[in-house]
C-alpha cells in the first residue's frame, strides 16, 4: 500500500510533495533588509540601504559597488562615455568631480554635450521651460528646447565666440581632431573662466576628451563655418581627421593594465569606446600586428532603455562579451546595469562613492 502511494506521488506533476525545502542561509543566499530612514545620515548610507532592497534601488547599490571597485583599483584606467542632455540637465559638475578626484581618466562624449557644457563652464545659464510658449514661439524667440529645459541661441553664439579664435590661431599644418580641440578649449577655460566645467577639469587633469561624431554637434558646425571663412579669405583650410582620435584612444588604452567603462546613456560614445576590443583583435588577426588583446574588466551603465528599443545596440554587457569587448564575469569581469534616468542615478552613485573614498579609515 505504502509503495503504491509512493509511486502515485511520482506521477503527480508539480505537487511539490517530494520537494526538499532548503535553508536559504545554508545556501548562502543574501537576505534583504528593510530600508530604515532613521539610520540614514548621508548619500552613502542611503545607497547602501537601497542596495539591500529590490528593483532599481538594488541596481543603484550594485552600481555604486562597481564604481567603487573601479576607483579603488590602482591598475584600472576608467573611460566615461556620455550621451543624452547631461550638461543641459546640470550634471556637469558631478562629472567634474569624477575627473577632479582622479576616477575618470578619459571621456568620450557627444558633441552637443560638450557644447552645452561649455555654455555652463563659461558662465552662461540654462533655463526652465515655460510651457506657456509652444515650440514655434520658442523658435521665434531664440530658445532651443531640450525636454523641460531651454538653451538660448545667444548661448551658442557665445560658445562660437570662444571656439572661433582658437581655430583662427590653429596652425594649418597640424591636423585637427576632437581631443586636440577639446584640450585647447579646456586650456582657454583654465585661463579665462571662473566656473567649473568638464573641459576645464579634463585639461587640468590631463584627461583626453573625445567626440567621435564630431560633425553631429554645434562645435562641428562651428568648425565647418570656420573653414568656409578661411576659404573666402583664401587661407589654407584646416584638416580634420577622426582616425587621430581613434588611434590615440587605442594607444592610450593599450598602455593600461586594466580597463573600466562608466557609461551614461548609449549612442556613439558608448559603442566607439567599446569597439576598442574588436579593433585590437582585428589588428592582430587581419593586420598581423603584435599587440595584446584587451577588453574591459569593469562596466557600469546608467540608461533607462530596455534592450528591445534598440538604443543600447550591443550595450548589455552579456551581449558585448560575445563581441570580445568585455571580460566575462566567470573570468573576473564586474558589471552593473542601472535602468534609470541618469539625472537620478548619477548623483546618487557618484555621491555615495565619493563619500566612501573620502572616509577616514
């Protein structure tokens, strides 16, 4: 009878009668903890507590741990990639903090982000969008809208007034590329501006700033206009070569022991930085060069986009492993992906990590 009963149970799919219920502590599972606001006394306290909860809050906690690991790894060279309206959204000084504290060693950005950041660094303001004005009225009034924020056209004219004299003095025998131009602008800000700015901090810390899609930016248009002016004046045109950026970036990364990447958004800056691994591999496999194959050991991305919208294009770190861009977690790769608006995620994560690094041990 008991034997029949047992065999009967074996045919009961999914009843769970024969399940062996484990002890989660013996299985070394990590318990969650309630977020107790009475115990929170700073950004780091809050982010650590969020990391012991769930959903996006836990992603933020993991993200801070990854950034801290990158920052504490003396052999790690960290590249920051920037897309989206980060400087218009007033996140520029947070990025300056990362550069000034020696955490970020190279920046790869959209051109628009650098142009709007230059506006801020040179002492001009961005403004809250007044919904009483529609977009046609904004255009007539010279206000460019970026979501809920306005960039007055006069600001961009002001930026052109900074870039034009630098290009005017440029020796036409020296090829232009984005990191050289950005270094020149940073030097100008260092000498003449009072405020903090990404390009100023980058110049002062010798951090190269690359804009791979240079023509897709206000500064790219300024360069095009400058060359048209040179042509009118029968002066030699300036040559622009984006491959100088590509190879200087690759040469810089090849000299490092370990690599990390901290990505805000996606777009060209993210992919251009990540293709360093395949570039090395192709130089060996197709070009017969004798260089080491290098991939990113650490990765942290703050971007609200799910994969199926297409903007991440190979950015999920698991997928990028298949392209030879990242060291897989089984071999020591450490990654965090935070699906969140960076105006929330960036200050929380950076604020927490800076508190950790500055704590007296």
